[in-house]
C-alpha cells in the first residue's frame, strides 16, 4: 500500500507565522472589510460558524445570583447534601430565566454518586479556581448529569424544496408551498438518506472479515434544526446556513423542545484517582449535558475518562481542562469532548493525555460546531470526527503538538464508521499531522495550518489512496487570524467578541507549544526499526498487553490464571509494511502453538505460524502492508507470558 507523507514543518512558530501576509482563496476579507467566500462548482461554501456557543454565539455567560450555600461535611459521601441543595434551588420560581446558583464553598466534597440538575436556570458553582473539589468515589458514575437523554421529536409533515440541489452553506431556498410557515418558526431541514446517495459516497461496499457493514441506514434522514428569519412568497431565509448539501431536501416544522435550558457549571475541580486502565473499565466520567443553552466554565477535570458529553445544542465549554496521568490502555480510545449536538463551542480548553481522542463527533450530527483556541497534548492522540457523517466542524487556532487533526474516511473501523466528516474546516492550526480527505460530493479544508500532511486509503484498506482535501496556504497562516471570531464580528459586531472574552486582535496565547519528549525508539542492528513499539494493543485471555510493546524486557503480558490460550491484537494506527516479527517469552518455554495474522484490506491474513518461541524467535514472512497484527496463542504448557513483540520490515533478497 502506498502511504504518502507530504512536506510539512516543525511545530514551532517562525517568521512564516505572520498574519496579514497570506490569505485564503476560500474565505478572505474584501476591500470593504467584508468576508468573501469562494464556492464550489455546485455552489457549496464554507459555512458561517459564528452561531456556535451559548444562546447562538456572542452572548456573555450570565452571572446568576447565589441562592444556596453548601459546606463540605467531612463525611464519606456528600452527594445527597449537594443534591438536596440543587433540588431546593430547582424548586424556586424562574426570575428572568434563572432560579439561582448553588455555591459549593471551598474544600473537598466526597461524592459516590452523580449530581443531577433537571430544572431550567440552575447553576452549580465552586468558590474559586481549584478551591472546591468534587472527589469521586464509589461505583461507576458521571460527576454531573444535566437534563435527561432522549431524542427530540420531529414533525412528520414535510414540504419539498424546489432546488434540485441545495448547497452546503446556503441559507435561502424555495419551497413548493410556504403558506403553512411563518417568520420565527423553528423548522427541521431533512436530507434524505437514499441508496443512491450512499452509493455516490462509495459507502455501499464496506466489508469486514467478509461481512457487509452498514454505514448509514437508508430511508432515514439527516436533520438540521433551524429558524425561519424571513419569508417572501415561497422563498425562505433561515438563521443558520446549512451544514450539509443535498438533493431532495424536505422542510417541516419542529416539535416543541423538551430539553431544559440555561444550566451552568463553574469553578469546580473534579478529581478522580489516577488509574492505569482502559477506558471501558474506567469508573468515572465528568459532565454530561442533555440540555440546550448551557455552559461549563473554569472546570478542571483530573483523571476522568470520556470526560464531557455535549448532547444538547448551543453549549459553551470555556476554559475546561482535562488531565490524565496515565495513557489510556488498549486500542479503543475514549474522548474528552464528545460533540453530539449542534451549535456547540469548545473555547480555550485543554487536554493532556495519551492514546485518546481529544474531541470527536458522534454520528449524523450537523454543525455548526467549533473548537476554538484550545491546546491538546499527548502521544497517539488526535482530534478526529468519529463516525457516520457529521458535518460543519471548525477547528480554529488549535494546537495539537503531539498528535493529529483528521477529517477522514474511517472505513470499517468500529462497526462501519465510514466517512466521518464533511464540510469541516481546520483554520490556522498547528498539529503534528493532518489527514484531510475530500468525500465524494463534499469537501473538507485545512487552511493556514502548520504540520505534516498525510495521504492514505480509508482505514484498513490498502488502496486506493484517497485524494487530499482542500489544503490552502499550507504552512503559511492566513488572515483573518480566527475565522470564527471574524464571522462573529461581522454578524453581531465587535461587542460580541468582547462578550465572550476576546479583543479585536484575538488573544491566542497557546500557539507555540513544545511537543512532549519523543517516545523511545528501538532499532535492531539487523532488522531495523521496531514498528510495534508503543502501539495500542487489545488482549483477550489476559491484561496489560502494553507490556509487550514498552521496550522494557522486565515487564510482560500473561493470560489469566488457568488459561493457556489468548490473543494480542496490535493496532498499527497507520498502514505498516512488515515482513519480520520477533516474540520473546518471559517465563521460560511454555508456548506450544501460535499463529500471527495481519489485517489486510479489512480481512485477517495468516502471516506465519509455529510451535515453539523460546527466549526470542524471529520469523520471516512474505511482506504485507497491515493495519493490525494479531498474535494468537493456540496452546501452551502453562500460562504463556510474552515480554516483547517486534515488527520490522527488512529488504531480503
């Protein structure tokens, strides 16, 4: 398989990082100071992302008066103490949209259960930066739950648009009959998922282990919630441009929302014990929001996994920091910011942690969603939309010093994630790597970004190499410095920027971030570079498969007590050409049967098999480009124990 690396530059700022010298051909400031947009041949354009954030963007987060104070009890569990205060404030009448703030005084509150906010207009606030700690203990739970899960109802009566193709980024269209709609109506724009569209997207050929995988079920809809701003005859103008384009679009009135609104969480330290664990077994997550027009501000989450879930709309996460002491174990990765709604803004946030997704999008979630002026650090971690066609994501002035930003086709990853993102934009970012791919009949952009470009096939395939998306002014940042802030200022004025804490010239202090120290490498004098070192690994029949890939011969993986079989599945994370494997036993000769397979074009192919490994065994096989390698111990005299695995490619004549 061809895996192409295109020239990039190091993650340090130089004279090339001079705003004003370069401009994008896709969005730039015109002679009269207005933003000018280039369109595709079909009329698609980069959308206006400025509607992301609390109350639709540009609105200052409110300062809600305190109605109840709570002191730590010093006891083993303060959950009910805090919950009673939340319930008391939740029962108060609304005053200008709010009931009041529950103030947790300085100190440590031990909580063995979730704190639930299920009323509009309630704020939970600590007493200053990191001075109020919620210490999570007890069974598995999230620290704070806001609202209740569940899909919003959608009206079924639909009216077609007359345009044969409605472009992404458009905010006007014509209905066959607009007589049942009025200015101010909340509507649903529905894009039909048809067999023809799935075929156009080349997503009807997903197979894994020979079995078909479903990307998106046909005869369903992608939905975008909007509001009618104006009607002229049958021509309708909406408040927020479309985050996707398509044929056969339908419009219906939206059912009334059932979500609560205007809930805030502020100035808290959520603390968990550091655990060296895979996220599937991690006991504690942070904040889950199933509500609209909410905010989380100045919150420090320590050791939480799958930390925040934004399942509502118009949520601002501002200055939320997440840190992990240990790298997530296993090939499956958690996320610290899960975007599962629309118009959500992640602003001036930070994550430190290895083998994780800093931010992902859930399936079929339209934007605008924005990640602004945020810093993410950790080996093997990345910003990566996760599954099944989310649209309209802006990554604006973010730094991912040790990882990547990917708008890509994940193929059969998961259960057929396929094309993950369309109409996404990375703007003036710094990252170690980028995989930006253009889906059929759609586009993605990386504009003014610094870092190394990669081209690859869709995940787990060998070919074809997918073409680049729209890289514009690569390695040369552009003006305006921030697309989101420029769009916000143009739509609402400079005061809107100040409302959310930005001056006219931005205020991006996190751009120059030194990468973490490089991971240890291992070069065998004969076979060369060990490509397996530090890769994520899943196991069955035992735990701590990472011990076989850590470069330390004193650590090892072994199966559970009484088990003489098991597997190690190494995720190469990128296509890797190999033809040698080394395996070392840790506790003497125990293994009597094994096989090694590689994942080639989404199927497993036998590479080599044998009976005895002994202290160390090097095995040559026909060269293959693999995405994963699976070692299966089929028999052993006692619990097998493997200390090291190496994967190499050496030109052998």
